[in-house]
C-alpha cells in the first residue's frame, strides 16, 4: 500500500479528514491542533515515520524502512 492507497482506505473506513496528515497526499488546512501523521523521516535515510502532532510539535511514534510499512502502521493506528 502506498500513500494514495492509504488515503483511499481511510476514506472508505470513514476516518475523519482532520485526524491525520499524509505527506504529499492529504494535508488538511487549516492545520488541526492534533493529528496522526505519516511523513518521510527527517534523517534523510529514505525511511518513513509515523507519529502524533500535538500543540505545534511532531512526536515520532515509529520509524519504518519503507512507505508500505509506514502506511500499514498508520492504517492500524486509525482504524
């Protein structure tokens, strides 16, 4: 599953748009005060991270070696 397929799965599951952010695919505006997210890891190693955004700060929960693994993790968190 890639990020676009994840977005489609979350829509099909009825997950509200403001509960999550998927880098490059779903970036709700205005920015909600808190949400779960999926983005490329900031370490530049090609990894991905999932986490929670709260009060203006990103808090990584888990790092993943692939987009597929990160998408599966965010789907489990939200459904």
